[in-house]
C-alpha cells in the first residue's frame, strides 16, 4: 500500500511500519513496470540511500506499489536496475 505526494511516497510494510521513499524512476522491464524508490529513512554513505524496487501499476489515476514476491523476478529486475544506476553514475562522472 502506498500514498504518493509529489514524488514522495509512504509505503507500509507487512508489519505496519511506514517507510518514507522518494520516487526515483518508473522503468519498463519484461512487459511490466517497476518503481525505483529511495528509502529516505535510512541514509547510507554520503547522499546514497537504500534502493527499494516494487512493481508499479496505475488504475483510475491511482498508483500502486507492490512487493515483488517471486525471488527470480526480483533478482532479474535488481540486476537491470543496478546496471541502469551504474550507467547513470558513469554519465554523471563524465560531466
């Protein structure tokens, strides 16, 4: 479950904990859409945040962010997202 407000999203995990995230991007991969979210509640090194990847669906103007239940699907999507983020980091370094 999620609430979206200007790219800031509050996810609720299985235990009822609220996780505040920033929407980084929506990507298409293997005929599905996925959301790349930055977990704003846990800051890592420097300006880096933990990344959360969910499925993304939109129905009747409402956005839905859902956990990826299949481990193999999650691994494929994670690998793809890592590749995208690495490429973007390289592009930033070249500028």
